[in-house]
C-alpha cells in the first residue's frame, strides 16, 4: 500500500517536471522548499513569458533563418550569469547555448576556476542563430537588448559576465572598446537595480587568438576572487 502511494507520488512528480517547458538544470544543493518555492515558480513563469515573447519576435532576419530558439542553459538560481553573443550551428541544432567548440572552451575556462557549468546560468545577446555565424548587426543588438535586460532582471545574478564585444555593446553601447574595458569591474543598472559586471574575451575569439588567453586567465582569476569576496556559494 505504502509502496503504491510512493509510486504514484513519483509519477506525479515526474509529470510536473516533464511539464516544464524549459531545459534548465536545477541546483543539487538543498533548498528550503517552503521559503523558496513561490519565488522559483515565479521565476519559471517569468522566464517562460520572456521565452514566448522572444519566440514571437516580428520582422527578425535572425529568427527567419534559424531553426530554433536558443534561450538559456544552467541553474536559474545561480548568482553567476554569463552572456555570450549568439548561437552557432551546433547551438541552433540543439537549442542550447555554448555546446559547440566555443562552449567546450568555456567549460574548460570555468573548470579552471573551479566552477561547474551546471551551476551557473548562460544566455546570449541574440537568441536565434545569425546566418553564417555573422556578428549580429547593431540594430539587432538593440532590438534584443530589452529582452536581455529583462532576462538579467529575472535571474538577478550577483555577478554578470559579458563575453565578447557583442555582449558588451548590448549593455554599454558601441563607443567603448573591449581591449580597454575587459577585466574591470563595472556596474550596470537594470530596472533600478545595480549589477556587478565584468567584460572579458569571448571563447570563440580565444580559439582564434590564443595569445590573448593570458588576459582571459587574469579575468577568470579576478572572477574567482570576487566570488570568494562576496561569499558566493557555487
Ligand atoms: N557563441 C556564443 O556567443 N554563444 C553560443 O551559444 C555559442 C557560441
């Protein structure tokens, strides 16, 4: 009898999990369910709404040419959020950010500072693959930047990592240069909240310019140091 009830509960749990329209990986760490459940449900709802809004974007060349939306990956409750540029071929095929060569390098970079990719949250400036992997046009970056700002607000990270010039331009405009700005802590205000932000090189750029990895390594160590300073559990 007890076993039958347990089996039924497992079945219901599985159905609830399967009904989520999101491919997020939730943190394994224990949570206070009573305290966090409404917040998490609210986050999931907001993320679903945002994903739907992006899915319904009109007059977008990127969407017309892509096979599917690439929304995000990782732990929605993470204190660390990474923003890349846009999906490549593999990402477009699988519907997940950073799963191709740049993604493999990103995983290694994170591992080098003792971070498991599963424990952070990753998204891109544009959520549909640009044709032939071209850089998103300035008007496309602008068009998607409201979505990105909204995305950041929902995740509410303690540290925001902008990888590459497209991510930098999306939040800081095109007047600054990544070669000058990378590695410095900055603040970005979104919906009246200030987010601690660091700009660093994109892994795809590092694959082409391996002599720049030394700067990227400085930034990664800097990020690790900030994690310790802020007592972030990751
Ligand atoms: N490059 C990006 O900026 N994002 C991805 O998801 C993959 C490659």
